[in-house]
C-alpha cells in the first residue's frame, strides 16, 4: 500500500555553505561541516532519496518507481521517464556567494552527458540585509560582449542584479547565467540533473588551497544570449487556496496558505504531488491514514492517492508534473 512518503535528507558540504539549515529548519547537520545543500527528494544516481516513514522506510525512490511505476508517479509520467524520478527538491543555505554558473538545456545535456537539462525555480525562505541574486545577462549583451568581460574579469558588470527578500520566487530556465548572493536560503525545485557549468568562482580556494574547476568552454554554448524572461514569479498567498506560481514543461508549482482545512483533489491529475512545507505544521489526511508535515519537510503524495485534506496552520509549495508536455 502506498501512502504519503517522507525521505531522509542528504547533506552536501559546499565551499559556500553554512549552518542555517540547522538553525532555521531543524536539520541535524554533520558537526563542524559547512552544509550548502540538503537534498530532500532526489532521483539522481548515487544520491537516491531513502524513505524515512512507514512500512517502506529504507527503500529508495528508484526502487519504489521500479515496483509501483504509474501508481507512484502517474501513468503518463512513467511512460515518459520510466524508472527515473523526474524532479529534485533541495534547500540551499548560501552563506557565501555561489559561483557564477549556467546549466545546459535538455538538448545539450543529452548530447554531452546523456542526461536531462536543468531548469529550476527558487523560493526565498530567508535573506539577509542587501541580499541579491544574479539572474541573466543585461539586455543587448552579445556573445562577443560576454567573452570580453569574461577575459577582463568584469563579468558581474553585465549581469542582472536583483534584490530579494523572503517570500519571493524566481524561475531560472536552463541557459540562464546566474548566482545566489550571500545570506540567502532557498527551496530549489528543478529537473533531475546535477550538471553545472561554473564560469567564475570569485578566485576562492578550497580546503586544499586550490581553485575549483571552471567550465568556461562548456558554458559558452549553454548560455542563452537571446531570451530575457520574467524571472520573478512571486505571488501573494490566499487563505485555503492554491495560487499558481509558475508552470513550465518540467513542473507546475503553486503556493497554499492553510488555515483550518483545505481539500486537494487529484483524481484527473495522473501525477505524483510534492509538498514542501515553508511555515507552520500541518496534518496530511488521506482515506487510509494521516501524516504530519512541518516547516523544512518535504512529502511525496503518490499518484494512486487521488485526494487529501490539509489540516492545521501553515504554508506549503505544491508541485506536480504539468498535464501538457
């Protein structure tokens, strides 16, 4: 029997990480390590998420997809992705600025890595004073302009710098050159991919006194110099209602502010649903039981479950695979 699944967090030490995931979200981080990422739901090979609750505890997400197939992910999702779970959910604690980077799209990732590309979105959970993101190139910047600034070490001069605060959300299509500024904590929802092309790393040294590898040549063909989408997809939550944040080919996201009881029906969805709890504490009730969900936790609702009630007081992101692909 399938039921709402929670998973063990997988912690990633990063040169730019910190300890905020412990203080803010209650994650039990490894001692004396600077953790930049907590992978909450992952189908990335060698980083499969492992179930933490119920009778399926100890099984990983790939094993579950192999056994339950469409009952877990939805028939249409299984038909397209097979045994690969198509989304990755993380929390990021950026205590020092991320490298300036870009991710390839599906075509380039398939050609070079036999993998999917990486389109993603961020929801800002915490942000210090003067917090910012770099999102895309300024309009009119050409490939030649980019190469000149890269050579001169003045890349930041041609990037869009965006001030951010908690509660805002941003969409980052593959091909967008970007970085997260110091003091920002986000939820990241993305395609299942771990491909990053690092362009500039602020001349930092790792623990061994070496600079991290750059991927300037690979990045050049991955950067989109033409499109300038609306990155900011922030919405104002409404009580006991899903408010759409953004939909692309790879995921559909909405935000739900729960105060009392909210019924969510998924009869015709034919997709799994992911909840990421941003605030408060909720109880997820389905026809055969109930499960708690609190700030900093992520839950997978199998496609077989066609409806739930959300009870309590809190706020969450709801994610599923879009119907039109």
